[in-house]
């Protein structure tokens, strides 16, 4: 796990405060050594050989998994079937699929590790780059042999997928001027429906990532493209934060976003408040996939929503052209990790292999716009997800050859969203967030206190 020295020191402090680790005890447990050796071997095995090892290891035992998302369970049947094919005794195995939110999952996992429990979780799906930076080197990293992603970007810690938060505009009357510059969201009098950053840490992580040089420079470039009149309309301006040096663009953006945001308890509440006819002209900063949960009615519709990055009339995500200066959104990640307390490390690696390298394993996420596997070939094509029909009860049926009812749903690939020639989305980096968390978070806390 690539964690800086400063983060390692933070880890010790954090664990000590939690009462989770003893001073001066750096020795690895016997179980951790065994797990690390198993994972090292697993990375050399192809899927077939790995599932054989896993099935012989598990047999009629109990496999325990925990995640910040319940969707791994959607692969449960396929997982068990593959194990039973290798060893019939796995038919009697017990599978535990637990879900914990970000505020509790790391505390539980790290507490179990430091207590060296013998009935802990075998593996986990986690998110939040900050907490992973603090605690991630307690876990064991496995990268499947079949995985075709970029190891330098998503291999350590191993990432299953990107999850996309993005900018949206309510154009229910069809007369709204769609922003062509990311700074337009900070115009005086505008409303941004958004999840409260205090409710889930990934909503703070993206603000911290803005201060990275390349992202700050992107904001600088977008700011310089504005006219003097456009600059004057912003609720926060870079020169207001001259004390931040060249990073004044990032800090001005953070401040302006907080000033214009109407914070909700979660993204579901944010999109429900944003997607109504009466919210015309409002903006949103939400998880892209949350639109899929909207039920069509005269008052609520995905047809009201425009992605300023894609434009009003996008027909096909394959032909997307970035329509806005600045960044389209934030890609945070789901990470798959083996626990050093695992009784079944080969079985854990087999599940991670299935989830991250096969369509049947990834199916729990593949149907959602805004979820992008780090191995792109296992996703489904969603570039015409806005094409379809509505029946008399406004139930939507998607079909590529049908009319383009919801242009905002025509989802480009994850590669397009993150490309410097495409959506220029900001990508989560746990090590950067960990190293800069305190300085930026102190600023965020001060700004939110002014609301």
C-alpha cells in the first residue's frame, strides 16, 4: 500500500486514540503472514486454479464479507456456483454479506485486525480515500492475474471501479442557459443541491483534490476564460484568497461551492429536490447514477435534467464532446481488500477476481450510469441509455433504437469522463488526500461555519 511517512504517523496516532493498537508492536501476526503468502500465490494463479484453491479451502465453512455497498451480494449465486463446481462440499458453505457505512466500516475492520480476532471478515469493499490513506496499510492488497487495468493508477490499493459525482442543471422549462464554464455554478443567487460533506467523507475528498496542482491549474485556466463581467458575478473570487498563493483558485472554488450549496442528508434527497419542475434553473452536484431512481411524473422527470458537460441534446455517449471549461465531476473509487484476519484468503481473492474481471461478477454495478469498472471490458454499453419509451403509467423501457427521451442518460465511457480531451473529471488519490487533509479540511470547516 503506497502510504507516505506522514500518513503512517497519522495512522499510529489515530489507532492510539481509538485504543486499537499498542505502542511499539510492529510484529506481524501468524495469520497475517499466512494471508500475505496466500495472496502472493493467488496473484500468480489464473481464475480456474484460484477457484480450485478457494473451493478446497472453504468447503462447508463460513465466508464473511463486508462492504460500504450491498451490491457485491448480487454476485453471490455466481460465486457459489463456481465454488461448488470445484468442490461439491461448498454447497453447504455459509456466506455472510454485511453492509456498514463509511463512518463504521474502517473502525470495525481495523479494530478486528488489531484485536487479532479469529472470526473477523475475510474481505471488504471500502471507499473514502482519506480513511484508506490512514488505515489501508493494515489490509492486504490482491490484484487478479486476469485484470487488465493500469496498476500504477488502480492497482495499489486495488480499485474495483470509479463512482462518478457530476454537475447537473434543471432545465424543466427548456429555457435555461446551460453553464459552459465550471465557475458558472458559483454565480450569485444560484442554488446547488448537494450532499452534506459531513455526512459522507467522499464529499469532502473531492474538495481536497481540487488543491492538487493540475486540478488547481484547470480551475485557473477556466477562470481566465471568463469575461470581467462573468468574474464579477461569482460569489467567491481567487483574489479573495491571495494568501493561498497559486492555490487561490482551488480555495475560491471551495468557498463558492459551499456558499451556493443547499446541503442535504444524502444524494437521494438532493436529486429528489433538484429534479422537480419548480426547481428550474437550479444546479446539482450529485452521484450521476442517482437519476436512475427517479420515478417519472408530470412534476419529476429525467427529461428536465441536463449535463452541462454533455449538452442538452446528446444522442450517443460514443460521440460525446466536452461542452464546459473546467472539470465534469469527481471519480471516487470502490476498493477491494483482503483482511489479514481472513480464514479464507484464497476464497476472498476468488471473489475479488470474480467482481473485478468478469461481467457476471460486476453485474451489480454495470447497469448504472456513473459506475465504471477499472477493467473497462466487463461493463455494458450505456451510451444510449436515454433512448426508450414511456408507457401510460410513465414506466420507462430502454431501447437503443427508440427516441432520445432522456439525453442526460446517454452515458459516455469512464475513459471519456476522465480523459484530458474529454470530461477532465478529477480522480481520487488516497495518498494526496491523506497528505493534505488537515490543511484543506480546516478551511472547509471554517467556510461551512459561515453559512
